[in-house]
C-alpha cells in the first residue's frame, strides 16, 4: 500500500510505502495509492489520559466506542484510566481492560493502574502485580481523585522505580475544594458558585515535585490548569527533576467566563469539568508552557457522561467533557494557527512524548523507514462546525457543539491497517 503526495509533519509532498504494518519506503514512489494531496501525516496520536468507562459504566462509553472515538480523532493508542467499576487496582482488572482492548479496540489500549485500593487513598494497590501482568502497567493514577496523603504518595513514587513506572497525579487538595463548583474568581463570586482555588492544584504539584525529587522517582502531572502550576513545573524542571506534565485541549481554548456568558446560556453544565476552566491569563500561560516544553504533552481527559448525568442543574451535573474527536482540531486552533507550534511540535506533544512517558512500545515513533505504520492523515485547510451527533463516542458532552474548528482527521492507520478512511470508521 502507498500513501501518495502526503506532507510528513507538514514538509514537502512524498509517498509512503507500507508493507506488513511497517513503513518500508519514503520518497517519490511510482504506482497508485491512497491520495494524500493536501494532507499532513503525523505519527499516530497517543493519549495519556482517556476514560473508557468499561467495566462498569458501559452506558457512558465502552472500550469499543471509546477506541472508535479515538481512531476518529487520529489516535492509535490510548491509556485507559483506572476509575472504572470495579476500579483497575489489581492485575485481574487491568488484564481485563487490556484483553477488551485486544478484542474490541480500534486502537491499542494500555491500562493505567490505580495507585491506591479502590481509589480510596488509604492503602497502596498491587502496583508490582499490575506491572508484571499481561497489561505491563507503567502508569499509575487515582485520577478523578488526588493521592492527597503525602506518605502514600511518597511510597507510590518509591515503589514504581522498580519497574520504571510513573505516578500520574490528579492534583487537587481535597480540603481546599470541598463543594467546589468552578474556578474561584470574579465569576464564581458573581454566580454564587463555590470556588475552586488555583492553590488547591498548585500546592499538591509543588509537594509532589519535592517528593519525586526526594526519592528520585518519576512524576507526571495530569491536566495542568493554572499559570501558577506552570511556574512550579518550570522550577522543578530547572532543577533537573524527573517531572512531566500534560494539558487538555479544553484548558488551551476555553475560559471560566463561559459559565456565565456562553451562547448556550449561563450555568450550562457542559462547561463543568475537573479541574475547572480557568481565566484567559491561565490559558495564555498554558499555551506558552506547551510551546516551550514546560508542559510536555496534550492529553484529552476524554470523560464521557450520559445525557442524564450532564443535562441537569449545575450543582448535580457530572464533571467532564469528551475530547478525543476534537483534540487535534482544538490544538490546531490554539497552538498551530496562533504560530506557537509547528506540526513537528504537535507530533512531539501528541504522539512521541506521551508514548515515552507511558513507556509504550510500538507507538510514538517518527514516520521513517522501519517504524510501525501508525499514521494519522490530517487536513488542516478545512473548517467545520462541530456536530456531536457524528461522534463515535457513546456520549455527547462536548463543549464545542456548534463551534467552528479547523481541520479534519481524514485517515488513521494502526500498523498499516486503516481504522479510519475518508473521515469515517473503516
Ligand atoms: Zn483528573
């Protein structure tokens, strides 16, 4: 199979030959093939932070629909978060998720293991058994909840060193966010919603950077949302500490004033998310940090919820947004069309580095001869209105409905096999 006239990372048009799932030739090749005219080729995207909801909440998403959603977004691998029911805190459950991925996945599914039993923050889960399981877990997270006990966090960081693992922290000091509903600031005050202060995130990140340095381990900070968090991570990196960080597409584009003034009306729970949408100054800091490498990767925090959990009054609504099918378009809007990143930079932050942080083999490799043919073909020249009814995800809780965003994933190849062609599931 040959992909014709495609611009690898936005470079000059070339042809890519794929045989037996591997890239075997790149250049001006003869013969017929898939027309890549006008398209950019990126290495298949890798998400470090996806909620697939299976087992337990198959009404929101399944491994099948979640990975279909991922494929439509250009992803060839996702890390499946552990806050399922039951929680992925044993070798048995992570192997179950891994097997579901092998059987029903439209991309590779790499399970994340819980840090503590039942995400309860009281007792370390079987980290070693999950690492040794068929799923070979390397990323551990209680995401959705913070490992707020400093002693447990220290022990987890020490423990994962034995198998080159990483602890991915959902940084939220629970004592500072009791009942919190949205970013603490002018708008929360005006709307009368309990505020979620930036310091609740920043205090945990600072503590965890210090702990990771103290025990010589690897920390990954989930969904960084404030300018202060960026400063702390920049400081930790300047010390040479082993700290990486992610930002979500929605925190790169959306701000807390939408809760008050969105065209969809005020108090619309579509904008309710954890961590909350912050201010324009935070968005600017996050964009700058992603551009200069202080924040390493974009991760979606794809968080599907059924209509009944989302279309309710603000206080009762679930927190979270779907994100896999819009991530690349949002990154183009926030980072590429603003001149902050080129396509090579996007490939680093959405494929190469996330695979490296997750120690995921077979993904996140440059498009070159000998690499697995995990490739995303993307058309950056179109602009379309986001239509949630077209999503492959089982859930529709997107904040971008009706917005016009740039770009479209035209095709996704997983080891040479198309999972998406002409924008549709293959
Ligand atoms: Zn989280």
